[in-house]
C-alpha cells in the first residue's frame, strides 16, 4: 500500500510517498480502507518535530473509509461498515489499522469527505463549547481564526448555545466568511487591536471565554479580552508556542487558563460516541455547516501542508485517497 512518511522531522519536503506492506488487524483492531484523510495542525507539529514521535514519522490523525477486516474480540464494527476516526496516527495512507473502539459508524447522509472534515475539528468545537467552558444563553465569547475549519465550527456551536460571538480574522474576505459562520462581529486583527475592540463591544466588561487556536501572537491580548474570572482556552498554536507563563499574570482578573486536548474529552467510548454523534448528526441535518477549503491527492501531502501553514486557507483541507 502507499503511505506518506517522513524519515526525519523538518519542512514539508521531508514527506515521501512510499510503498509498505498492508498491515493486518490484531486483537481489538480493524483494518480500514481509507477514502479521505483530514489535514490538521497536529500533523504539522508531528512532521516538524514540535511534538516528538517515533521515526519514520507516520502522519495524519483523522480518516474516513470502510472497514476491510477485523481482528479477534471486535464487537463494535464489521467489514463493510462506513466509519471515521481521530487521534490514531497514520491516516495519510491507503489502509490503516485502528483500535476498533476508536471507530465511529457514519450516519446516513454523511459521505467520507464530510466525515473526515468534521471529526477532529467538530469534536474539538464540541468539547470547547459544551465542556471546557459550557456556553449558555447570554455568554460572550471570542473565537480566533473564525474563518478557519475549527474556528468556524466553534462559532456555529457557540451560536447554537445562545452565546454572543466575536471572531478575529486577518482579511476582509475572511471577515465575510466569519459572518457567514455566524459571528456577531468580525474583528480584522491586522487592522484593529482585538482586545480593545472586545472591550468596546462589551462595554468594558470583556468576554466570558476566549477560544484561542493561534497561540504565540494572540495569547497576551486574549488574556486582556477576558472579564474577571473569565477563561482562556488555548487549544492550538498555529503562530507558534506560547512562552512560559508567570501565573501572576492571571491575578489581574482572577483568570482561568487551560490547555485542553481532544484526547482528554473522549476518555471513554460513550463520550466519543456522544460527541461524534452530536457533530455528525448536526452535519447530516444541515444544522452544522462544513467549509472545505481544498482537497489534494495523497501524493501532494506536502503541498497540503504548505497551504495549511500559510494560514491563507479558510476551511478544512483534505487528502483524497485512491
């Protein structure tokens, strides 16, 4: 089978399309014939060496396809099931062996592209808005990268929960996209001080929560945007790693800071099925709208990474396989 690997960490050109034997599922595992893989910033962190993993570096943590075979002791899926999964590396490939309890069956009306576009970013938006800081009617939140794949889904879920939503974007075109997602106000951070704008828009109070996937360049002003006892949920670092933080900076508003990860919000299969079910059913019904920016063939994974890292995209990037 064909698979994308990187022998050493580095820039996108480190990725190679190679032939390896097709794996066989062991006990509790399923072999999935992949149709689509999601491309996410965590893949960039693995490839670049920001997150240390074994070599050769297997890339891709989100896939959708069909169960080809199962090992012993598998009860959750059978061959022929249409499934999707996240947080198992190796989805930049024609086949992947996945723990069967990580697989989610796709509901009718969800194709493989939609599934691969929705799982990681959709469940991230779900845990942020339902669990990390459970929004309620009347709350106000700030969402960074509000025109992006994850940001756009956070915006939509925040609106579903009745919150007032402000979103930062880099261009006027992305501001239009963010408004399509549902932001009440789009703030072009390249032209405006977003913390000052948030203070003005909230009558000096600040927002209840900031959902920040950007990191280094937004962190300080994200804290400035919060009301007393507000929360900064730092769930990504597309602009780079945040420098070490002196906890005293939180004292100015008795602020809360968390660095959440999806892995800690799907600790059980029941929780995985709850979050994935909410997301996929909302997509199927049209209540949650996906925006796919671009698709690339498997062999063009390096080009897909360059597009993602440019931060010029607005929506999900996918790899089509086979």
